[in-house]
């Protein structure tokens, strides 16, 4: 350790009396020296040596070699030395299981010691040693300790049951420890009760359906009694347990609330928040006209406010929870707005949360104060925070209608500051304000236009373009403005390109006479010169619309849009209810359903995914009206049966008005685009391919309705479509000769286990290349991106030969097929079964693991045909012990057919003999790692059972090879 | 292979330069590499205190607190209440401080074996075991220079041989058999005022965080009651577990058997709805002119509503805009300092004499040709007022029952600035 060396230098003359001296020996002979000291006769020297060992351990040095010597020090009456040895044992017993057995006797003896401290220490340490052999010896001492006369021992033993359950659940059940644990809930000592509850809760986590914590009015009463007397930590366990109970009626509910309320005054914030959870849940059952109900509401505010004066980390968790509470019951904190005002030296994570809650609490009564604060924040130093503050002003305008005007003028003031990022944020939120209050604040457009040049962020540019398009009829130079954007069309981000396309089409529909040229220009840029399928499609859709029926186009594109509302950033009610039941947990911090946090132990996977931020909720975009209502009617003439996708497509390109997360990845649409194109093409391309181009270009309506369309268009239209087709064929990676056996695809990773990502697949060998063929399906609500794959070391060194080619994000309910070429030069480790492969797949959400088995036939190489002579010699050379025989039943092929079928999978027949009506086929196989397998297949005419003998120098592969024979011959 | 772990799995201590200098695992060993996610977040954070307290990683969650410039990073594996973990971590820090006087990297390394023993005693299988300082001190004696010397000579130990008596009694926070020759009980009422004052001098928010810290050294099992002249001020309180809540609800009297030694009896909150007096005012004039490379800076402080008590230990600090190159200021009293790198201005004022108000005046030089700074600096004020609790809270009387001797009693009041900010 570097710092240990430093210490060595710094402290040589310093405090000799402190433990840091233990770090000073970093010489090579250290272990030997320690060994000698540990075996010293002098007690003091021994203890010092053990301390040195522990010190080395704490900084991550490996001192496991000293195991026997340290264990020898265990039998001592010196409690400190014993504790130190125990500390060491817990750390290293796992790596030295055989040695750990040596300690068992001392443990068992210590469990009988007269001193309860030693009894408890022994049973506690034994439970921490995760070695199977030790657990066998643990049962008897544990049983005694659970019934010990001393409550200190009992409460330690209760925790030990949970530890043992973790190591060997079956053992705990067989030994009846669970029942003993349940009995401890009625123990006379509250500390024992609390620990029993804690242990049972932990065990229940891995048995979701068991009835371990049987909550009934009697047991609840016991818990409530223990609640008053146990330690703060015990109170948390008990409160969390109470929260799972459902009272029979409102009277029981009220009486529990009454007994829980005093916990709101506890100094430990975790106790307070757990109490808040119980109260928030049980309050649901109380009638609202009850006096007690309003008393309770009043009692909830002060403790929540107090949490905000704690350390910043506590504040953060408290704020995340308060965010839920104000959404559920805004009345609790409606008068406490000021405590959420931001102090300039709050950590940024606290500032952002406070801001969010301020908006949730904003109302007509306090909006003036809130706006003054927000304006103040907009002059702060931290850029992120300033941006959020500006957005918050927009959210206030949308939430509190009466304040909209004031908000707009505040935003205009901010625009006057000319601070670049402030101006850009302001324009983005003003766009949202227009969407909420159309035709009200257009007077500000002139001011906005003045700042056109300073906009360099795509979101702000897109917002500005949207405003220009939407109000084109009132902006005299709208065409000039839009034209200026068009110059650098290809350098713009997709978001801006799409918006520009739509805005110009709007402009054209509003002022058709003077903007024909412009609209042609943008349509041709979008359809011909862009390789973004999404943009291309939207271009075609507009083109088609304009060319067939300009009146319909007007109805579609300029349709009245639904107003946006505050709802967009509220948590969905069902999720909110669920989260309220989990106040104080990680779920409440992340605002995600709790099932997302319990790895594997609870089987229930909620399909609903994060509602708070990001792409899942992008429902309100300026175009939604256009798409929602009439677009599907217009669509079929171009793309049959894809009406919904059209909606999605138009829907996705602008972030929801005030989402606090990143805007949905704009490339997310590309998948949609692909599908759209593919689906449309399937039906269009069926027997004739030209009509697609001809249909669009040659349509008579085009000439009429859209007279200015240039004559060159029809011809050039084919080009981009053709390109799209090519893409489509590339995707599948099919079309190779289908000789080798390929097992059907099976599900390797169910969506339930992978946060919505389902993976199924198979393996194939095509033209000498091993392929892993995968189907990825996104069953979650949010877009998945950034896929990558990795294998664990495996028997044949299989490894991906390239990255996983999922270039486009995978949208909800979309599926993609990928084939991944594999190499056999990766690191090797023998697996059991031999053909087992452990795979890790990563995406933007998480990393997921699964294992699958590949048919070993994949590894049979093409040059596996052995010379006859060599075959004979090798067959003789391999000892008979290595020969294994198998039966293949119910196979109705004759020997020739079998032979040719096997050849397809690189199993080569070298010779054939017929003896007494029995065909004997001699075959050879070569594996990718150079192992040869020789086989003799006996086929008796009329007998569907084959006999196969395999000989190989590595006989462990025989079983797998046999399985391949069976699979190949039967498929 | 993964084990579902209900509680804290591991603890890493990380110093400000990003080195792990101690690790402790309560279950199986979690590789240090899990901290890489923490280091990433640390790198992204503009200031050390901006590292988010909860960080998800593929298989674990990292929950951290920053105290004494050390990050205490707990590793948990599944759903665990984050507050539980954060509270526990703070308790660990408090314990270290209690044992070693300071909680620094050096102190922790110097006492690494005690640290290890403490951590093992505080958490079993991830469940908190003994976190009360009274009980811990019976199990593991705090190191003192004298004891270390004695131990080295005699070979005696730090570890208590007896079961801590308090742990099982009905009053788990107090050990039995306490004996003192001088029986004394001191209570400190300390209030911190947090406030935001706007440009024009009007109060945006003001609130008081108060605590009553006690140092009780009484023989036997004393039962104390503490009553207030004006208990109605206390509508938002958090009590030490020793306080009998029912009695408070009914009579507004604090009745308790105290822990032995130092403890926080109660903390309370007086919020903005009640009238909070603002003890200090600031007159300021900080201006920049467009096109000029000079800015004006003027600050005058004065007392306000201090109930006749003087303002002491006044310290002003302000983060000036990035565009400020240097300052040329003249304090009427005290010393001032401007750090041109961090742009932090601090002025140690000392006492305020109401007859001669302290002021700091002069000019700021800006980068030539740069535009006028966008941000308005905020002024942070620290001060102390002795012998007064700003809320007006007053203890009426302290009585002791259950023991026969007469204890010596004392009560002290003090007000301090917490986050007291004036916007300009």
C-alpha cells in the first residue's frame, strides 16, 4: 500500500504508541516474521502479531497464509485476542474451509461459556463463516442460544438464523429455526423482538409467498409494544414491518396511527420516515371527515420540514420522498413553500430537488414569491441549476394559469440579459407556454426572433423553428427565417431537421403562393439527400399528402392541437400509490417500482417503468394533434396497416414540455423508421417493385394538387428507397447455404429477469464461421440503446469476433435480429456442462447475465476428414478406456442418408463396411481446438436403433458429440 | 453467486484524493472495483460536496456521506432504506470522533484496530448492533495516551470483559453503577438561525434550528424533569430516545433518565411562520458598470434585534463573480482576504460595536474588455450571540428524582448563524 509506505516515512519518529506502526513493516519477509511472532510463547507478542495481521487485512493485503497460526491463538481467555482472531476468521474462513474446521471445537466450547458476551460472540462469529462444513456444527449451539436465559444472547442468535438461512435455507427450515424465530416475536425483551422481526423480514425477502411474518391484530399489538422500547434501528425494522399490514377497519387503522405518531419526534430520520410511511398508508383508510384525519395531516408537516435541516445527504433522500408526498397529499406541505427555497451553498443535488418541489407546491397564492425566487436563481453561477430554474418558470406558467403572464414577462426579462444559455432555455419553455396558451402571447415573438443567431443548442433551435412555423402567418419574414436555417440543413441534428421540415410545410400551407420553392427544397433535402429513414419518411408523407389532397393536408398539418398540461411530469397514479407504500426505500429515491430493485428474489416484474423522466412519456409534442386525429386516415394509401406507427413517428421528435431528464434520444425513431419501411415494403414489393416510385411520382393528383413538383423527382425517388431495401436485407444475415444443423431458437433471457429485455437465440455454423444468432426484444416502455456483449471464459475459448451490431436504439415492443460472429481464440476455462456458455449483455439500463448451451457441432471444422490410414492408427492408439457407446433410438434413415446428413455438419464418413446386414460407418470429426473424435456408427437395416461408439483422447467431449449426432440425425 | 443482503454489505473509506484507505466487509468481500462508480461520480462533481449520496451500479448501490473530508461509502445490494444507511454512517463518524477526538484519515489509521473492533461491534450481518456511545465504550475502551502506554507495559486490553449492562436494561442508553464524586448536569441551548435576506433587506425565509445538548455526570439512576417558560415554541421537536413522549404530549415537560455523559437531549425547529428575529443587517452596494474594468464594493454591518446582547465572531464571506481579477478594499476593522483563484472574499470582522459600525469599502478590478458579470454575489454571514437563544426559549426549572444527593446544575444559551445569506 502506497500510503502505508508514506506512513512509514512520516511516522518513524512519531507516535510509536499508535496502530499505524503495524503498517510499517512492508518488507518481503513480513509473513515469516509474523508467523514466528504468532507462535511466540509470550502472550503479549502474540497479541501484537494478531493486531499486525488484522491491520494488513484492513488495507486489503493477503495474509491468508497465516491461517493455521492465527487459529492457534484462538484458545485464549483474553477477550480482545479472541475477538481479533474471530475478525480474522470471518475474513478468511471461506478460502480455507478445511482449516476453518479446526476452529469449530473452540466455537462450540465458547457457546457454552459462562460469560454471555462470549456465548453471543461465538454464535455470532460462527454465523459469519460461510463454510458449509461449519454450518453443520452451528445448529446445536444455535438452538441453545435461541433459548438462552440471557436476552443479549437470544437477540444475537436471532440474527444468526438469518445468516444461516442465507447460507443454507433448507437447513434452517429442516431444523425448525423459523418457528423458534416466530416465537421470539413474543419475547419479553423488546430488543429480541426487534431482531427477530429484522431476521424474519430478511428471510421473507427470499420467500415472497411464505407466511413468515403472519401479521394479525395480536402480533401487531406485540410489535407496537416493542416499538416503544427497542433501539432506534429496531424501530425502523418494526415500522417497516407494520407498513405491510392491512388493518381490518378504520378504527384499527386509527389506533395504529395513534401509536405510531410519537415516532415522528424521533431524532433518527430513518425512524421518522418509516413512521411517515406507515401513517401515509393507513391514512388512506380513515374517513376524511374524521377530526383525527385532519389532526394527523397537521402532525405530518413539522417532521418533514425538520428533515430538511439535517445533513445534505439526508435532505436529499427526504426531498425525493417529499416529492412523492406532495403529489399524493399536497395539503400537508402547502404552507411550507419557504423551507424549499434554495440556499446558494446547498449541494447541487439538493438544489435541483428543492426546485422540483417548489413547482409542485406552486399555486396562485404563492406564485409571486416563487417567481421572485426563480428569477433570483437564474442569476446563479451553476449553469445546470440556472437552466433548471428557467425551465421551472415555464412549468409554473403551465401549472398556474393566472401566473402565465407574469411568467412570460419574467422570461422576457431573462432573455434581455443576453446570457446565452438563459436565452436558449427561455425559448424552449416559451414554446411550451405557447402550447398551453395558444394565441395569447404572440406579441413576444418579435423579441424571440431577435435572438435567433445566438441559438446554438438543437433543442432551442427546434423550439424556435416550431414557433416560427406555428405562427408563420403573423411573422412577416417567416420564410426568410426558415430559409436561413435551411442553408445548413445537413449539419443540423435530427430534431432540428424534422422540425424544420414540418415548419416549412406549415408555412407553405399558410402562405402557398410565395413559398413553393422553399417547400420543394426542404422536401428534396429530406427525401433525397438524407439517409435518416425517419426524416425521409416524414418527407414522403408530407409530399404525398400535399400532392394528393392539399385540403386534407391542411386539415392534418394545421389541425388544432391538444393543450399540454402539468400532468406530464406527475407520476402516474398507480405507480405513485405503490411508491407511497415504499416511502424511505431506494424505490422512493429513484421513483421506480420496487420490483426494479430486488434482483431475482421476487418474481414479479412490473411492466410499468420509470414514469418520471425520459422517453417513456413523450406524449405531448407539437405534432401530436396532427398525427393523432386524421393522419391514420390519410396514411393507408402509402403504408397500409401502419397507422399507429405513423403516430409514433410524428410524435417522438420533441421532448415533453418540461421533462427534467434528457430528451428522448432522437435516433430512437430510426427503428420505427425501419419497421415502417419494412412493413410497407412487404406489401408493396410483393410482385412489382417499380410501382412504389411510380405511384408517388406518377400519381395524377400530384400534378394537379402540387403543380410545381419537378419532373425529375419520380426517377430519383427510387434511389433512396432502394438503399433502404438493401439495409433491410443486410439486417437478417440470412441466405447462407443451410447444410449444418441449427437448433431452433429458444429464450435464453426472459424479459422478467432483464428489466424488459428478452433475448432468445441459437448457434449456427455458416461457411466456416460460428454465428450466435440473437433476437432481442424490448418489452419495456423505454428505448434501449448501447448494447454490448461479453462471454465468460469457456471450454472452447468462444469469444465474440466483433461488437454486437445493434446500431439503432431498440424502441418499446420492437424486436431486432442480430447475428454475432464468434471466434475460438478467447480465454479457455473448462465449464460444466462442457458446452455451457455464460453471457453478459449490457444496455443503457443495466448488465444482464444468462447462460446457454451451444451444440458442439458448431465447433466441427471443415477439414475434419481424416486419412484412412491415420484413422486406423489413431483408433488403435486411443486406449479402450476412452471409448464410449451410445444408442440413438427411433432413427429411420438409411446409412447413406445419415452419412450425407452428418456431412452437412462436418462429420465426415471415411469408410463404410457392411457385415451381416449391418452397415458400419467410420467417421471423423475435428474440433476447433484440434481435438479429433473418431466414431463408429452401426446401422442395422430395419432396426431404428443405431449404435455409436466414440473414441477420443479427451473423452469428456463424447457426451456432447453424441448429443449432436442425435440432434443432427433427428432433425 | 449472489446473496440477498438486507443491510450494509461493505464500507469503504475514501479520502479527498480518491484513495481507499480502509475497507470493511460484513458479508462476503466486495471488490474495491465497485468504488470505480463512486470515483466517476466524484470526478463529475464540481465540488466535493456535490457527489450524489446514492449511486447505482450494476449489482450494488453505493450510499455515501462526506464528513471531515472523508467519504464514507457503504455498499448495499438490494432494497435497503437509504436513510437507515446514511444515519448509520453518520453514527459511525460520530463514534470515531468521540473515540479519537478528531475524525481524520490519520486518526483512523492510527487506531485501525480499534476502528475495526468498533465497526464489528456496531454492525452484525448488516444489522446495527450497538451504536450508543455509552454501550460501545463499555465494550471497547477509547484509546488514551495513558492507556496506550499502560497497555503496552502491562499487556492489558482495550476490550471490556463484561457484558455492557445497559444493553439489556429497560434504559438501554444508560449503564448501571455510575459513580461520581461531583454530581453535575449541564445543558446548552444552542440555536442556529438560517435565513435568506433579499437585496432590499427584507426577509425571504428565516428559521431556527435549535438543540439542547447535555453533559450529565450523575451517580446512580437519576430521573430528571426539565420544564420551559415558553414550551409552546416547541411544536416541532425530535427527542433522544430517553425522553418520555407521553409526558411531553400531556404536560409539555421533558421527563427522562439521562444517558451518562454527553448527549443531545432534543432538537427543535422554529419555522418562518413564527416570528424569527433577524439579529444583523447588511447595507451593500456592489456594482459593475458596462464598459468599465472597475467595480464598486461597499458593505456595512449593523446589529438589529439582538435583545441587548452583542454580536461576536462575525465573519463575512462571499463568492465574487468569476470576472473579478482582484479587489482593493479597506476594512474599518478586522482583516479581509480575497483569493484571486477561487474568487472567495472573506472578512473577519470580530465584534460589532453599535457605536462604530464596521464597513468594508473599495474597488474591484475586472478583466479588461470583459463584459459585466452576470451573477450577483451572495453574502454569507457567520456570527455568535452569547447568553441568548434567539427564539426566546427559556428553561424554567430542572428537578431530579430517584437519587438523594444534590446535583450542581447549569444552563447556557447561545445563538449562532447557520446558513445566513444576504443576496445582492
